[in-house]
C-alpha cells in the first residue's frame, strides 16, 4: 500500500515535470523570438543617423544650395548684360 502511494506520487510528480517542460519550451521559444527582434532593432538603430550628423548634412546641403544660387545669379546677370 505504501509503495503504491509512493509510486503514484512519483508518477504525479513526473507528469507535473513534463507539464513544466512544455511550458518552459514555450517560454524559451518566445524568448528566442524576442531576442531576434531585439537584435534586429539594434541593427536598425545602428543605421540611423544622430542629430549632429543630420545637422551637419543639412548644413552641407544649405551651403551647396547657396553656391548653386550664387552661380545661377551670376549666369542670369551675365545673360541680362549680354542681351542689352
């Protein structure tokens, strides 16, 4: 009788362990997915520019635009002067 109770408790315990293993497997799968997402987001963040880099780019673009405007104004003035 005592042996049967012990065997039953061991069987119940094994069943509970198997249930926990299934739950841990599911948690591990979700953790793997989250890890993959975090790595992907980290890679995306590495590709983004900083505010300072963006400000420098805007300044370079503005300077280039100013140079083009200056050239266009000179050409327009030359054309106006030669058309008279």
